[in-house]
C-alpha cells in the first residue's frame, strides 16, 4: 500500500514502528509505571524498531519452567529490538531470568535493549 511511516500499537504490551512521525526523528513512546499508571518512567524514540513489555500487574501468571512456580522477581520488563515477535518473547523470558542472565544475553546481542523494573521501584537497563 506504500505506507512507509507508521506506528502500530498492539494494546498495552507491543509497539512496532517504521519510519518517522511527521517532522520527527522517529516515534515518541512513553513507558508507564505498572503500579502507578499516571507516572511515566521512561520516554523513548522508536525508529524501525519494536518494543514489547511484560509484567506482573495481572498477578503471578508467568510460570518459571525451572521451578514450576510463579515468577516473583522483576515486576516488569521492556525489550526494544528489530523483531516484534522476538521482543515479545524476550520481555516474558527476562522476567524469569536473573538480572545477570539478562545482562549476559544483552552483551551477546547488542541489538537488544532492556529495562527491568522491580516491585521496590529499582530499575536496571541493559543494552
């Protein structure tokens, strides 16, 4: 259809961008605190990238396959990368992994950027 500039927002967890917003260098996207919806914790510019977020705001519905128990570590994870499906999978996986495992993954995959937010409001960024 010839559409080169767009931002697709798939609900509360996924965004895909291509090109630029009119007169901008990309698309401005805000990330809200899952426990305080009116608090923006990060604003980023996406250009030809996807972003996905996973979190515990709906309860302990993510199960760690290593233990068979619900995940209780990170409260939320956001991933930015080139592929929307990979970002979606990683944002959930990173809730299960330790922050050292996430950091190692990002060191081996420099195209991936991650932000973890813990329930105590501590934030870690990788990539």
